[in-house]
């Protein structure tokens, strides 16, 4: 169900995107909350494959070479994958979550309501908003309101400034 978005929400979402792009806002994940089957960014293969592959290869080695060699391979493979591959999978989860978060306003709200996300102000790490208890819109408005501008509004303000300056010049010329 898509919700009609008002202009204030659009500008707030645009400020979120801009702050993340400029790295003035950091995104942190609580993996235990966001990497579960009901999450919109969950990928079961990333959870299963790091332990499934060494286990299957170990079973094949048990059958062809021997029990001890196969079990040792399984243990070493699972230890290796839990230390090295896990970091890569967490990075992929982070990238996928960030892309989903900034993809559109409704996706952002869905992910925020699900939880497991923390928005952190890069300038002051003590300022943060934790999903779903915190209010991401309020956090963005308080910390990144400078990015809440509409290009049409900026252009009209520039046009008004030019017109105002031209009127001042004309008034100065008349006075002189």
C-alpha cells in the first residue's frame, strides 16, 4: 500500500538522501534485528551458504577420503567462513539496506518501522535515532534542515533577489 506523500515528507526524505550521500549522516545496523526472515532486506542465501558449503564439501570428503579429514575440513571451513565471509556478508547487508532505505519514501518508512537501523550524526556521534522507537523525520529536520530545499523554491528565491536588487538600483538611481 503506497501512501500519498506531502511536500514536507518529500523534503525530509530528500534531506535524508543528501545527508547520507555527503556522509554527514551515518547508517548503522543492528544485524540481529534486521537480518531475519521477515525483514525486507533479508537474503536467506547469505545466511545459509557460508556454513552450508563447507558442510557439504566436508560430507563429500568424509565419503571419499575419511571421517577425520572431512570433519577437520568442516570445522576449518565453518570457522573460516564465520570470520572472513561473515564480514563480507555484513557489508553486503549494509549496502542493500542503505540502497533500500534511500530508494523511496515508502520503503524508508517500511524499513524504519521494521527496526534494526540507527541514524547517526557524523559531526556529533552522540546524536542518533534508533528505529523504530525514534522519529527519523524529526531527527533529519533537527540536524539536516539545510538540505530541505526544493530546487523550484531556490530558483524562485534567486529570481526574487535579482528583481529586488534591480528595484534597489533603480531607486538609488532616482534618488541620485
